[in-house]
């Protein structure tokens, strides 16, 4: 009887330790991380998020950990977090040192723009939050959805040439090359990047637009708005010489959904494929 009592006490102590290890006050500095925390059932523990975090809708009402994409130790400390989750390299060593010195856990998570990268990110977040079992369950569910989406794309091939333009008005316009999150998503959705001669992003030019001759122009929703909408974009120099311009194929997507490679990856693949 005494032996059983001791075992029960040990089990209870272990359970209490596990429960106590789950952070009660979480800050996320990336929309994909915010989505993941929510999907793991810990949205109620979020005390602040960054300005890019807009999904799920309720997080828009949460306090912002920064006014822009930069953060300060003082600003983060003001929320008394137990843990700060950030994209790898987005927090300076100085800020990380100050937070760590204040006994606040800082976890910077790398992200690879692929289904496997998304699954690993979920596992990394779950590990940081001490909810590994929930992470494994979430990955299993998402894998099934993503595999179904990818199979659908394969069964309905389109081979559309897509040019992604990042815009903040006509003064700031870039096109996405290879080895970018946009390029990866275009491929998953069954499309073909209209440009392939460079990596990362390069400044937009009329010559490059005409030469690439895309079937579809893809933009973030805010980018298209910054150019004045579809009709204004169609009037840009050189646009009428492309298949996209001739057929008025200018499409937009929510930026976080398109390139977040989040727990909504299956939705992103199917939505983009439908726009091709």
C-alpha cells in the first residue's frame, strides 16, 4: 500500500511539473508562429503579438509587441512573458541577452518553405511550449490535408506561368525569383514561376515583365491595392503585351496565407491553384 502511495505521489508531482512547464504568457513575433500557437490550443496564453499577426481574427485585438517589425527588450519585458517565440534571426543578440537575463525564454525558430518545413516548425513550436503530443497530432492532421491538396493539384494540372510582383506603390516594386517562399508556393499549387534566371527578389522592370510574358500576375492583396487595383495595374507599361494583360489575369492573395507556410498550408495551395 505504501509503495503504491509513493508511486502515486511521484506521478502527481511529474504531472504538476509538466503542467507548470507550459508557458502561461506567450509572445509571438511572426504570424505563422501566432497561427501555430493558436492551432496548438494555446491562443488563450498569448499576451502580445507582432504587427504581422492578423490571423485568427481575435489576435488583431491583442496588444502589439512592436509598432513596426523591430522590437526592443523594454517593450517585450513590459508584457511579463514567460516565453518569446520569433523567426530565426529576427531578434538581435543584445535583445535576446536582455530577455534571457530576465529569466525569459527566447526561442528563435527556423522555417523552411516546404511541407516538411511546416511540419518541423509545428514540432519546434510544440516542443518550446511543452505540448509535444499536441504538436504530433497537429502535424498528422495537417499532413493528410496537404497530401490531399497536392494530389488534387496533380490531378488538375494547369502549368500556368506566374509572375509575382511585390509592390508598395509604383515606387517600390520587386519580382520574385527562385528560392523564395513565393516560388515554392507557386510550384506546390501547380504553377511555374515566369522568371528563373535569379534567386530571391529583384527590382521590377517593364523589360522583365514583357520578356517573362506571364499568364498570371500574382500579388499580395495590399500590393495590388497600393497600385490602384486591377484596372490601374493593367494600364502599367508593357502589361498589354503579356498574356496576363491581354486576358486581364491579375490575381491577389492574403500575404500571410500565400507565403506563411502555416497550419493553413493546404488552404493556401488550393486557393492559389484555383486562381491559375
